[in-house]
């Protein structure tokens, strides 16, 4: 199966100073021993998935990255945190998460296929036409044999995949993926303290104070890693209204210290326009209907608190992830809409008293989302 490519933009902020290094928030609570155990467990569980699946099914979810990628991630997590290692770790971890998303989608496909086989009038060939080419051809081979044999093979694959997704990839049940995700975040946060002393460029004695380059980009990566911890899955159409038009804006610049700091209350108004590809589940290439995390609970996607500290913006979900620039401009994602780990892109301004963050008519997994977030102290 061709790997799904995910493009993630990570902003790298380079700060030149002659004085002290900016204070970076403390790293996560995961210990090195816990991280070693978590990545080992993820490797074992993923290899077990490969060995449990029949060869023909395994070929549909196989990714060349997974064979050595987890070992490379494990080796990176054992290294001394540094900016270059953090960015390489982020790249490898995003690739594994892309494979995980494909695997979760394939688990749903196998479950739906099992139901189709056991439903009178459901055509395997019609079902196959709505899949990618490799899966379509595999389903066609099922149709060539007996329905009973096909049912047993699909039921076996569906059960194995469901167990793996639930045990390993499901963040709602504190799956193994979430534990490793915390370790990646920990590594990136520690890497933000890395400094590189550069010579002043003058030869001879008394050449002036050395400039310190502080790489803060990994802090953004830490926010992206946290985004994987909560993925909106429930469809809550009652929380949506239909709007359209406009575009998301993003401004930057500035060099002063952010005036935004402390805890804010956030209220969200979200809407969605179904894209043409998602107008019917029977359409080739169908992805999903308008999708949003269900409102309510202790961490409501429509009403939550946001804590701002320096360039870091955090909440309970995290529904809002991104980075705050020194002039108060925020860029990131609202992850309470769309079935992707990173939701629609949003941007805006956060000040000492509040702010507004928006994204208008933002395309995400085939649908157009409009998000308006109001922050108040």
C-alpha cells in the first residue's frame, strides 16, 4: 500500500542574543526508563500485528518505514537531546503516525467489509470499487472463492486489526502510541535548551562577545506531537452550521516579548460545508462527512481553557495547538474539527486580555471548515 504523505510545516525561530537564554518550559514527566519501555512495547506490538496477519493482508498495510523506523526512533530517544536530532525524530515520528492513520482506516475497511459479506444484497465488487487499487484487487480475489471462506478470512483480519488499533493506537484508552508520543514531546522540549556558540567573526584578541543562537523550533514540534494525543472521531453535526467564502490569514514578525500570558477561557464557533468528494459515501474517494469532536465532557472542544507561557500555547485537549510569536500573532490548528490529527489551520492575535483566532473556509479531508475562537482572561 502506498504510504500516505503528511506535510507538516514546522516554524523555526532563530533568536540572536548577547545575553541570557530564554526560559523554556520544563520537559514532560516521562522518564527515560519509561520511554525505553514504551518504544520497545510499540515495536513488539507492531511486529506482532505483522506476524498475526495473513501474508496477503499484511501486504496491504505493510510500509517499508515500519521495518526499521521504530528502531531508528528508539535510537534517537536514547541520544542526548539536540535540535538536529529533534527534527529528525519529528520527521520519523510523523511518518510512523501517517502509517498508523492508514492502518486505522484499513481496520475500519475490514470491519465494513466483514459486515458487507454478511449482509444480503451487498456486492463485494461494488464495495471493492470504493477502495484504493491494492485493496480493490485483493477483494476481487475474495469474490472468486466461496463466500464462507471470504467471510472467515476477512473476519480474522478485522479482529486482529481491531485489537491492535484498540491496544496500541487508541489514545482514548492510553494506548502505546500515546506513551511514545509523550516521549517524543519530552525529547523535543529538552532539545529547546540546546545552544550553539558561534564565533563573533573577528580575529585576534578581544574579538567581542559570542552570539548565542537559540533554536526554538522544536517547541513547535512539541505542540504538533501533543496534537496526536486527541483525534476527533465522533460526528457531531448538531454543533455545525453551514457557511462559506473567505480565507485564513497569517501574519508574523516582531521582536518584543509577548504580552499574552496566563490562563484564558476559549469559546468556539465552528461550521462545515461538505465537499463534493464527501457528498455521498458511495463516491469514489469518499473520505468522511463533516467531522467534529462531540461537545461536552471535562474537556469540551467548544469551551475550554488555554494556558499561554512564552511562545507555548496549551490546553486540555489539546484542541488548540500551535505557537505564539513575539508580537502576539498565533498560528496553529484547531483539532476539534476534521478527522485528521491536525485539524483546520487557524491564526490570529492573543493579547494580555484575550484575542480572536480564526480559520475561514479551510479545506481538511475534503470538507471546508470555518472556525472562530474567542479568548478571554
